[in-house]
C-alpha cells in the first residue's frame, strides 16, 4: 500500500495529471474498497482506530486482469486510429452519408443513458425510461411539475431530462465524438405534441466553461405516427446555465486527435454527450418515443452558422 501511495504521489508531482490518472486506473482493482484519503466524520463521532492502509483489500489477480483488458482496448484504439477515422478506411469515411449513433432494442441500449429531473433540487417532477412496444424504441415518460421547492432560494422548477453516458476509452480516458463528416442530427421519434430541447454537451479544457452547452428545439406533433426530424448543427446555439450567450460560435464537430485525447491537452470543446430536456412550464404527463438517433450529411444544406458572430472590442 505504501508503495502504491508513493507511485501515485510521484506521478502527481513529477509526471502531471495524466500519468496520475493512468496509474490510478491500473491500481484501482488492486486497491479495491480501500481508502486512500480520510472520509467524512460527523462531529462527535469516534475516529476510526484502524489506519486507512489497513482497510486495503489487496487483489493482485484482479489488477493483472484489469491491466490485460485495458491494454487490449488500447491496442484496438490504436489499430482503429491507424486504419482511418472511426476505424474505417478513408474512402468509406468520405462517402458515408448516414450513421446510427444510438438504437434502442435492448436493456443494454437503455443503460447507455441516464435520466434526471428537478427532484435533484427538491422538485416534484418524475421521469422514467423503458423499452417501448415489441422492444423497438425507448419510451421516455413521466409527469412535469413546476411547483418550486420551498427552500427560500429556488424560484423555478419543472424539468426532466435524458442524457447519454460519456464514452470512456482504455485506462478510463475520455472519448470524444467525431461528427465532422456530417452536418445534421437525424432522429426518428414519436411525441405527444410537447416541445423538447436537444442538447449537445461539450468537455472544455477550462473549468469556467463546464456549464456550456449547445441547444436547439425539437417540436413533436403528437398523434399515432412517427416523424423523422432533421436538425442542422448550424442551428445549435451556445448557452451557459440557462442563459443564451452573446458570443456565439458553431459546434466543434471534430474530436481531439489521438495524442490529445490520450494526454487530455485539447483546448477545443469536443463533444462528449447528447441529451433531451423538457421544461415547457406545463404541468402534466409527457412521453417521447425514440427509435434511433443518428447523423446525416445533407448535401443540400449549405449554411455554416445561423447566428451572427462578431469580434469583441472592435
């Protein structure tokens, strides 16, 4: 245990944050259920008599198995990168006009998404997700309640959302999406007539941009029929903490390079997750069925950005 702590400390001070994360990924199974740092103790409670390193559960076999798995993933990622974008040849990548990102056919497909609501801030909205009829779609449903929590601070409430889980590469590295070969988001949905907000979440380098996201509206018409919705990326606008920003710029569709993703030194706001939010301030039930979420390269769409851009202090 002391050796592991020395390795982690040495990586943190001498090798930077990236080596620290790689070592922590390797030593995670070895130090499973251990406490490297002291946990919270309520005032008046007796301190633990055992030292933190005495609670370590050493499992060398788990560490070796985990290392083999991560090295296998790293090998596959390297081969895909050398072969071409997304693991496909360049010729196939250039001719690609459509791509399905998420398709809901099993419980494993639903596990790639996370649902949340204003319950996190004390609200009363409820949201659920399950497979639709014949396991052919994801059914997102619930009840919206705009009653604000009585905490003396929160003034507004009433939202429910569904968001994809961030992709993770080998050694728990962050993975980014490369949508540079497409210009539109393509969905097949069936709603109840209520409007939704489609959100693209980025992963910026600077912490003050962590709440930035790109959004656009998705209007469902209701009724028994499915509808195919195409949203150009040029329509997405930048907002932060619910406020539309004056300084607008297009979504950065290209991901960081392999080396930048490996060492996490990219300064661009690469795409990490996609989500849907309902918050139209109308109390009552809602539902949205999603067949698939994909990308489209619409050759007839020539617009680069739908909003005015300008230089500051000019």
